[in-house]
């Protein structure tokens, strides 16, 4: 029978992970418990529930940093005024995750650790240049999200470590932003392709700075820095938008699976950018 080792504090989490190196932290359980159920008892490693560890909950801001506890649920993120003010793009993406019951359970730390190319919080976190705080009994370290996620299901976490907080720059979200997800049913389906974009325009309609990220078109979330750089200083005419969408189609490396073909994902990835840029033109 599986052991459940219940910690009362963050220090106890670290202590349990040292004493039981094979134990798995569980937050909302919406990924892990589903996976364990599908394995029908083949994996009996102990679980360490994080839900009651107060230090891992909540959203706060000091002068230079907006901090989101790893065990904060997406419902809480959607309702939080600091997120609405400083990271509305993250709230937009969170609203598309599962249905209300899933959003009440599912946590941002679990979404990041699952490291699915379709994880809906990830594209906004890449654009907002989130830093992932990792901690263990040995201390803390910080990694940019793009270095934390290594591949599908793979992260830079080492033994004994958990994600403790997600750190953002207050005011890091640009005024024009969007999150879009294509799939069969909007909230209960895994995204076939997702897109997050944000841009800052001059009064004359020239792009000052733009950032874009795609989900489910590569092993990890994809940004195309060369395209972002090329578009800075551009006025958005039809030719620029067509050219940008073509660059996206040439840059993505999607796979075909039961939900969509690689060609469909490639085409949609370009269309999502084109739609965002057309929207900026007004
Ligand atoms: C019906 C349904 C619909 C869904 N819809 C969506 C969707 O639309 N979009 C989407 O992105 N996802 C969706 N998901 C997937 C899932 O809900 C999310 O990935 C969720 O954010 C996972 O968080 P959790 O707290 O439930 O993680 P858990 O299941 O508790 O854990 C997931 C993994 O992360 C590890 N972990 C958890 N917390 C930490 C931590 N602090 N530090 C280190 N490791 C940790 C666990 O050990 C496990 O490996 C859906 C799932 C279901 C069942």
C-alpha cells in the first residue's frame, strides 16, 4: 500500500524528501493522481501532499517582485487583484484551464513541473520571463522558466528539490496582449496549439516591443527571438503580417498525434500570430 507522508511546514517537506528520496510531491493531484490511477497500482512510491504547506500558497508583491506560491490554484490566480494588475495575460490563460473544479484544484507549480508542451500557464510565463524558485534542504536557486523546462515532462529539478515560488516583474505585461488556444472543446481539452502574444505600440502604431510564444508546436514552448527583434520598429501592413506568419510556419517543429496533424499545427501557429498582429492594427 502507498504511504502518504503529510508535512506541516516547508522544512518538513524538505526533511521528508531527504529521508524518502523516491517520494513524489502532490499538489492538486489533477495530473499525478490521474497518471497513477492509469498505472493501476504499478507505482507505489510514497506521496508528499503539499496542499497544507502555508509557505507555498498565495500571491504577494514587494517593490521589485511579484511572487506566486507554487501551490496557488488557478482559481485563485484568476481572482487575484495583483495578477489582474501586473500579469493579466496569466489570468487570461488560467481561465481556459479545465473546468471550474479542475481550476480549483490545479496549481501553477504542478502545471510547470508537468512540463507539457500544452501546459496553458507556460506561454504567458515565458513571455513574462518568469523565474522559477527551487528549494531543498540544501538551499534555494532561481532559474528562468526556459532553462527550468528541458523537454516534455523534463525539468531541471534535482533530488530533494521542489518548486517553491514563481517570480515575475511587476508591470512586466505589455498593454496589448492575448492568449488563444485551439482545440475541440475550449476548456476541457488539451490545446492542439496555443499562442500568447504581447506588444507595446507607439502612438503612431509602430511596434516598440513584441513577444510571442507558442505551445504544442515543439518539445517545449517556442519563442522566436529573431522575429521579435525584426518586428520591433515595424509598422503592421499586410506584407509584414504575411511574412511574420510564414517565419512562424518555418520555425515550428510540431508532431502529428491523435488530435491534429503536424501540418495543421504549423498552419494554425502562423494564423494565430497573424490574427494577433491584425488585431493590433485595429
Ligand atoms: C479534466 C482535466 C482537464 C485539464 N485541462 C487542462 C488544461 O486545459 N490546460 C492545462 O494546462 N492543463 C490541464 N490539465 C492538467 C492539470 O490540471 C494541470 O497540469 C495542473 O496545473 C497540474 O497541477 P496539479 O497541482 O494538479 O499537479 P499535480 O497533479 O499535483 O502534480 C503534477 C506533477 O507536478 C509535481 N509537482 C506538483 N507540485 C510541485 C512542486 N511545487 N514542486 C515540484 N513538483 C511538483 C508532481 O509530483 C507531479 O509530478 C487538465 C487535467 C484534467 C484532469
